[in-house]
């Protein structure tokens, strides 16, 4: 099987490639990645079954040639960071909307199976109280330029299924954590700050809740959907990992031997979504998926160890990232 993995040099895509190599001896992978600030060739293993093509998913000609050669496309490539989308939305429109459009057109022309990787943020946010969770029937209500462009890309996939018979599935996953995540994101930012002797930074009061899932559990679900999902269907991926941001920071501080109060509050993110929570019943009951990393605290401890052991991987991103945050006042 020949798989085209877009965004395979990013956090989740690179972990997907690694999982694929170790579990699927029958699969070869072509990674299409623009190697933006978020893409890192050092995240990819050197392996004869992996070919890296540097290119833009919005480049129609290149995309056509690569999709034509593939048995399936798994589409991870995106501009993925909310804070950046508030600073400059255009790259989000270009990659998440125009890029997805070009991929869909190529998959339609060559009748190639397509899996679209998306986010729970397309549903907006939930109240802090009440226990409500997102389901595949929750209306779309995105808050940020990032989530609105992901919502638009999801809707295009649905339209291409209905109008053109494209063989596509969609997954909407909650917040991932694990190795190879860029240091701009919440958990690696705080871990690497502490390694550098800098106090962690909590947006606002830190009551916002995210539904954390280990990246390998996300990627195992993507494989499950690719192989057994119903065409045209949307699957929500989550592992019942709701934790508020303040607790995440306190846990990181505790696991690294600091006082749980050794952090600073900084300016809140504009339009900051309050709470995400996933009801993954369809994925669990229809496709039999279960997380293998249900213990967030244990996963967090392993992630801290990974960043301690892989400074050479993250160090080149750190200064530039913190300078960008300084400019944003966060
Ligand atoms: P990431 O930012 O770490 O990686 C994105 C990758 O896409 C990078 O390698 C980058 O170089 C590449 N890329 C960006 N623009 C491109 C373009 N125009 N052409 C080709 N490649 C391009 O992102 P991530 O966290 O790994 O997220 C991957 C996907 O999963 C995204 O679609 C995101 O919306 C979705 N998702 C992420 C999370 C999460 O918690 N990180 C949760 C749910 C869904
Ligand atoms: O829900 C899935 C989404 O999760 C994905 O679609 C996105 O691609 C991914 O980036 C993530 O979005 P968030 O905005 O939730 O993740 P982020 O890591 O940026 O922030 C997590 C929470 O932590 C959020 O409430 C903001 C807060 N935060 C973030 C940073 C960087 C802080 O309090 N301090 C920080 O320094």
C-alpha cells in the first residue's frame, strides 16, 4: 500500500509515520510537507519506506502527481496554532482551505481514498459546567481563524463526498500531547521553559479545559478509520482526558520537582475557547477503538522525560518561539 501523508514532518504526522513503519510492514509512505517553521525533518525516521517531498499542498500540479501515485491520502498538513492565526490569518486560509481544496480535487480526479484529519475546535466551545460533550451532531461554531478554516475544510470534504462520490472520512480529535510537538504549544512550552529556568505561563485564570489524548492513541484511531470507517462519516476522537490548564501546569511543576505555585499568569488569548470535551462513542462502539494511554499524568511524565532527553530536537525552535510570544504579550 502506498500512502501519501501530508504534513508528515509535523507533530502528529511524524508520529503517524513512525507508528505506520513499526506496525504496517506492507505500507510505504510519501510525506508531502512544506517544512514551514512547524515542520522538522528531524522528526522523521530515516527509512527506505519513507520518501520526503518538500512542497506546498496548494501547488495543484505537484499535488496531482503525488495523489495519482497513492492508494490513499491521509491529510494532516495545516497551519495549526490558534495564537498564530490571531496574529496573521492568511497562511491558515492558504493552507487549510486552498491546500485542502487542491488535495480534494486531485483525489476526485484519481479516485483515491482520502482521510481528512481535523479538530474538535470546529464545534466551538462548551460551558465549564454541565458535562456536555461534542458529538458528530454538534453544530459547527468555530471561534478562531484557525478553527474556522479547519471547519471550512471539513465542509468541503463533506461536499466532495456528496457531490462527487469521493471516498472520504473525517476525524475530529481533541488536544494531542506527546513527543515531537512544537514548543509553541502549551505542554512543551511549559516543560522547555522549566528546563530553561523560566516560570510557566498561564493564559488568564487558567480555568479553560482541554480534553487531552496521547498522539499515538489519535493515530491508532486514524488507522482504524482509514481501514474500517464508513465512507462519508465523521468520527470524533477523544480519550476522556479533560483537565483544566491550571491543573496541567501544576502537575508539570510537581513532576519536575517545583512548587505548584511557581508559574505566572499572562494576558489571556482573545476569544479563548472555554472547554472542549469529546464523546467518542461512535469510534469506540462502531470501530472498537480504545485508548492505550488512558492515564494523562503518566503520559505527561513520559513526555517530560522525552523533552529532557531530546533537547537537540527542540532547542533550535525555542528562542524564535519565545520572541514571537513576547511580541504577542503572552
Ligand atoms: P503541526 O503544526 O505540528 O504540523 C503541521 C505540518 O504541516 C508541518 O510539518 C508543516 O510544515 C506542514 N504544512 C503546513 N503548511 C503546509 C503546506 N501549505 N503544504 C504542505 N505542508 C504544510 O500540526 P499538528 O499539531 O501535527 O496537527 C496536524 C493536523 O492535526 C492538523 O490538521 C490539525 O488541525 C490537526 N489536529 C491537531 C491537534 C493537536 O492537538 N495538535 C488536534 C486535533 C487535530
Ligand atoms: O483541540 C484541538 C486543538 O488543540 C488543535 O486543533 C490545535 O491544532 C492545537 O494547537 C490545540 O489547540 P489549543 O489552542 O487548545 O492548544 P494550545 O497548546 O495552544 O493551548 C492549550 C491551552 O493552553 C489553551 O487553553 C491555551 C492555553 N495556553 C497555551 C499556551 C501556549 C496557556 O495557558 N499558556 C500558554 O503558554
